[in-house]
C-alpha cells in the first residue's frame, strides 16, 4: 500500500508517469475507472480549491466521496483522538484525502490507516498534489520541465507549495531565484537540500527587476493563519504586489503561477495578460489529482 504524503514519496519516473496520465485525463476527463471505490475527503482546516478539486476528480472517476470540512461536526470536537478517527474512517473507505494544520499529522495518519492516504496539505510542510498540478502546468506551458529558471516570491517560510515544488523540480536541473523579506525567507533546511542536489539558487529582496529573465514566476500569499502575532502579518502582507506593468520586459513565454487564493499579491490587472496562468493552473488540479488517485489505486490502464 502506497500513500502520498510528501512529494519525495514519488521518484522522478513516477512523477512523469502521473503527469502523462493527467494529460490523458485532460483530453478525456470523464472516465469511470473507480466505480467500486469510496474515498474519504477529510479537511481539518478551510479549503476551497483543493477540496472541490479532489471531490471533482473523485466524481469524474466514478468513485463515491464521503467526509467533512468542519471539525466541529465530528467526534474530534468531543475529544476523540486523531488515531481513532483515522482508524475508523479507514474501515469505511478505500482511500483518505486529508488536510490538517499540524505538520506531520498526515504522515502519522498514513501510518495508522489501513488504506492509502493523500496529503492535501499539512501545516507549512507539504502539499504534493499541488506540486503535481504545478509541474503539469509548467510542463504544459513551457514544453518541458528540464533546465528552467523559476522565480518564487512571497511567503517562502510557511509556503508548503513552495517547499514541495522546489524538491520535485530538483529532478529536472532548474535554477531558482527566491524573493522574500528576511522574515519570510526560505528555511535553511530547503537551502541545504538544494545544495546537496547541486541545484543553483539565489536570494533577492526586490521583485520587479528580478523577473525579466525567468520562465516561471511563482507568486504566493502571506498566510495570515500561520502568524501568531497579527501585527507581524499586517507588516508583511503587502510586501510584494505583482502588477501588469511589471510584466512588460519579461520573456514572451513566461507564465505567472499562484497556488491561490490570492489576497492582493497579484493585481487584478494581471488577469487579462496572456502570461497569467493561475486560473488555468487551478483547473489542471482536477486532472493531476485524478492521475494521483488512479496511481495509488494501481489503475494504470486508462
């Protein structure tokens, strides 16, 4: 039984296999390949895109979905342990899709569960299916994943999508530029990871002058829910705002990605620019998640 808790649970060849499968699902999204399956969608913190994207993927595969998006409606509010909750849910289902605010919680769930578990985000740790849809979007727009220049800007400290993506892209020899204020800089553990992989990277503070030579600009929001001090969030929330005028001198094929939701870090005047790809990126999430679900179920004849 294989779970998907970290993007590092997948090898390079497995990632490519899932991306290839996602392309087939984009061409023909309604494939009832999992009609005999029940999937639990359990979200311990708010989500719009990830939860609905997963549930759309499950339904397009013909499986049934059960679960919750409010912890207050579950026995956890009565004091039930996470272990007991996961054990009980795995008795009812064939797979669990789980989001939780605590780092390591989904790994723990995968160790207790009798069925595969997919991490839909655990705190500031990992978000592997977001990484798969990001990589699918990058490959689709750039024609390849190899040797790209990728700029990541915003909250690089708590941004689990950033952490997952940089590890996955390290298979394809990219060059990274990280743009963040000192308070939200990329944690040292990820810099050490890149150095061990001999992946080039640099750190900058300014946004506008550092995106002209890049293939992908990956914007992230400053995550209010990760701050214990409201004043610290207010100080940092508008550090970077990508505006349409800033894209004039960028490469013709450059694309702007964002895991969404945005809260002001991309101006709405960017939306009509052909280089804006974040809404298409979110749509790609359905195909990538269909592929991930099928891969974990061992469904490879599609």
